[in-house]
């Protein structure tokens, strides 16, 4: 039994407003989420939802997970940046030198994301959301390979990446050194076991792979929160 990647979830002070920002940027539809909050529909198979969950906690520090958006041509990168700025996004400085090809932005609640330059071969064919970029080690990449059953598509110099056998966005880990933690992870992965599955058995499998139990109900009412080998939180939802 292997869980599937149900959603990338974002804690938000104003979930609907943030969902509408990302819907305009990505061209997706805002819908009520079957579990909790609001979400954007997947952009096809094997897509995942992007889910927005209410929180009163302010954002502190840089997120450990962010989206890399792709560009088919140089003018597409400019249009994506302009669209983001027009919807309430802004440029942010996370230590970039200024000569990189990608553009670093933040959404209206400060969640960082990158708009990658055209011609990036690594993300070619992955879709507009080319990657879910995670701050993490090689051990985390290996854990998620086994947790999701997705093969490694990159494993070099402590950097790793996995991708569904059916294609779509990659999940990448940038290697050490890791960024400092700032409390609860504001952006996290949500896993959903198959319908009718034993969630406790799936949690036991993930723990055997290297996860640790963190608690329950930290993001949604019925979630179980685990942490991967780097301590990055993720949730296991109730099978449906």
C-alpha cells in the first residue's frame, strides 16, 4: 500500500484570497476541498491539488518548500512575472546574486516562488508548476522516493529529485546546508492512502522508512503529522 500525493498545502491567513491569486497565476479553478479549506484542481493526470488552509500564525522566515514555475519562452517568463505582480505578488530577496536567470517572487502572504527562465532542460515537459522545490538532504529524497514509489530522476552532489512515472511536476531537494526552522512548516505535502486502506498501517510503513511522528490536528482536524528525515512536516490524511 502506497499513499499518493494528494496536495501541496499552504497555511494562509486568507485562504480564499490566496487561492484566487494562485488560480489566476496558474490558470486553475478554485474549488472547495473535500477535506478542508479551498484548493485548486489538479492540472491533469498526474497532477496534485494546491490547498489553502486557515491559520492565525504569521509567516516567519523563508519557507522550506516552494514552487518553481516554468517558462516556454522568454516572453512567457516576463508575462508570468507581470501577472503575479499585478495580482498582488512582489519581488523578494532571498540572497540571490542578481545574475540568475530565474526571478524570485512572493505571493500576497509572502510565500516565495521562482519563475524559471525559458530553456531549462531539467524542467522541460513538467508543466507550468515544474517542481516542488524542497530544502532537504539526499536522505530526504530517498525517503520520498520510497514513500511515494516515484523513481529518482536526479541524484548528484547531494541534490535529488523524484517524479511520478506518469510525468508532471518533479519534487526536488537542494542538499545541505539546510535552512533554519521557524516553527510549523507553512507549506507542506499531504499524502492520502488509497480508499479503504488502514491509515495506521500506512503510518507504520512511513515510520519504518525514516519518518517520525509529530502529532495530530496541527493543520486540519483529522490529519496525522509526520516529519521526514530532515524534520520537514507532512500530513497523512484519512483514506476516502
